[in-house]
C-alpha cells in the first residue's frame, strides 16, 4: 500500500469515526458534513473524495456502526455463554456499560426518529441491518419461524429499553428499565418455541 493510499484510508476512517460519534450525539439531521469533517480534523473540501453525499456517509456509518456493535455482542456471547448465547446478547445489550458507552455503541436510539422522518436511503439501510440482526439472533435460538418471531420481539424489547434508559440516564428508573427488560427478555428466550 502506498503512502498516499494509506493516508486516504486513515482520512476515510477518521471521517467514519467522526460521523459515528455525531450520529450518537445528535442523530442524522442535526449532523452536518462540516461538523463531521471538523471532528475528523479535515477540511470540508476533502469530503467528496470519500463520499458522494451526506446520505452516502451516514448510510455507510449506520451500517458499519450497527454491524460492528451487533457482531461484537454476538461474538462475545458465543465465547462467554456457548450454551445460551442469545440470553448473553440480551444481557450485554441491556447492560449499563452499553447504555453509558460513548462509542462504539448501538446508534439505533439516536437515529430511529430521523430515519422515520427522512425515509430513504436510511430506511433501506436500517431495514437491511434489522433483517441481519433478526436472522443472526434467531440462529442463536434455533431453527424455525417461532425463533424468528422470538428474535423480533427480543430486538424490539432491547431497542425500546435501551432507548428509554438512555433518555433518562442517571435516574433510578433508567436502571430499573434495563433490569426489568433483562428479566422479562430472559424469560421470553427461555420459553420453548411452540
């Protein structure tokens, strides 16, 4: 790899890291190309050498960040609890550590409202990521349509509890939400698929 290619890759990675941080902090709509480039330590003029548009940047960031967080949770769950990896994913996602992390952490609570308002291309990117999460989570539970349905419910529970808990972080209720969702989620996952 040439020095120029290495520098371009470092700049690309810095832009993605800056965009991921802004996604978590502000969401899509409140984040500008100028803010992203400033966070990356680069000038705005260099942006289009890496991305076609703000939509292209944030779609790639959404995909990369959510996939990285999800894959890390699944990998750790398989290592830590090979007999019950789905329960371990739920526990890790609903942990105080995940709620309070600056990055990398799940951006869904920060972006879902933006995706709902703005539509494409974000809607398609989010749908593809959720399809992947659902398939991956269902595979941890076992084969069959009921496991897919259980995975969908568990993902909705995890997202909802994390979103609410982050919104009221620092309160007793925030911690109660995480604990209740973990307890009820574990019961859901433990029930045999009918």
